[in-house]
C-alpha cells in the first residue's frame, strides 16, 4: 500500500508553459523521494531561476509563514530551496516522508526572491 500523501488542492501543478512541475499526482510506488539540499550556482539557466521564483511565490501565497506538510509537493523542486528558503519545521525531520513538516524562512526567502513577495 502506498504511503499517505496530502494533496494541496489549488496549488499550481507546474510553471505555466513549461515542464517544470511543482506537484506530483500520486505517491511514488518505489518509495518517497527524499528532499536534499541542491546547490544553486550562479550559472543556472534563466528558465530554472524563473521556476524557483514561481515556486517560492506559490509556496508563500499558499502557506505564508505557517508550517506546511510536504504532501504532493515535488521533491526535486523543493530541493532547490531546501536548507535555505525552506527549512524543516520539526526536529527530527524525515526528508523521505510525505507527512514531514516544512516552513518558509521568510528573511532568507525575501532576500533570495524579493519578487515572490510583491503584490
């Protein structure tokens, strides 16, 4: 039986007009993909940076400063923000569990993605 996975209804599924996904449709039958900190280098493609910004904006609009369950949020997309703008909300934290809680580090997120907080 697959692991329970909360679906964040109303959260954007992807960056419009691209293949950058923000959510997954169903639990991975081979096990939960762990969230890992990925280094963002200055030479990342503009499209990758736009996806990071759009995902951060969606996280902020959907969750704000409240802790949130990982649920169906894409592990790969979270990994680009994890350890900087998105932090574990509990200790201990299981990076390979759909029910793990995360929280936005507002100061770090505003510094890295000021456009995500406009409007």
